[in-house]
């Protein structure tokens, strides 16, 4: 004999569980994409939207070819890294962003040694991760690289050299990471966070976004 269960015998709690099970089966059958909230991490910032999670930004080593570059763990009196490389190596955008600051004239004079112009020819961008990346002592700035221009990671910003106060030392790219500030804030622009560990992983092809204080 078959058991017969009428609607009157199904309680509200059981009815809700049945409805929930049916909905779950339908979602699995049609491929559900939900709203994901992933916390910010060292791998980059995530913006969750319905049905899509924005992946971390792409980071690249700022001097190309990277195999010809050397750098150390320590800088002198503030956080930054000098990346030693042959003159004419490419300085590329470490990640996608917008050009923030450009200097195309070397105004440094050793007699006055104005720290605001020690970088010589230089370019800074504000990355899509809200971090400022600065490279100086260039021998040339790529044409059409001007404030407000959007760039992508790996795009050439200029060529390395010995401009500014690097004219008396081995050629290198001074590389700084900092908060975005006004273009005339050279103390912040030159570097707030040591780039060393980021440069190491970027050269190895690993993605790791800078963490600012």
C-alpha cells in the first residue's frame, strides 16, 4: 500500500526545507554566479560585482631586460631602490595606471644640489592600485608620456640613464613606491616603502601588490 501524504500533513518547516532544496537544485543546474566579497590582500585589491570578481592587477619588473639589472636590499637614508642597469635599458610601467608626473629637462646643479631636482629626467604614475610608482635618472622620456595619459603594465615610459645627481655614479634607475600626493611633493615621491621584496617577486613573475603604511 502506498503512503499518501496530503498538503495538510506537511508542516511549514518541512515545506520551507523542500522549497530551499528545489531552489538549490535549480541554481546548480543553471550555473549560479553570486556576489563575491574578497578582502584586499598583498596580491592586489579586489572589487566584487554581481557575477564577477576582479582579479589582482598585473605587476612587472620596471627595468627591461630584467636579466641585465641588479639591485640591493638597502638604500641610503630613505626607503627606495637603485636598480643598476646599462644606459638605455627600458623603464616600463610596473602596473597599469595614469601618468602623474614627468620631468623632461635635467635641472640638477651640483653647486646648489636642490633635492627637488636630483632625479633629473623622471616619470611617475598612479597605479590602478592607488600606489605611486616613480623612476628617475632617465636618459629619455618616451614621446607622448605626459601627465594624464593612461598606461598599461609593461609599457615603456623612458630609457634609463645618469641624469640628475646620478651623473657621477654608476647608471641606475631610482625606483620609489609611495602614496599618491601632489606632483611637487618630492619627499614622498622619492619613496616611502622599500621596493626590494616586490622587485624580487616581480622579476620572478610572481604577482604581489605593494602594501603602503
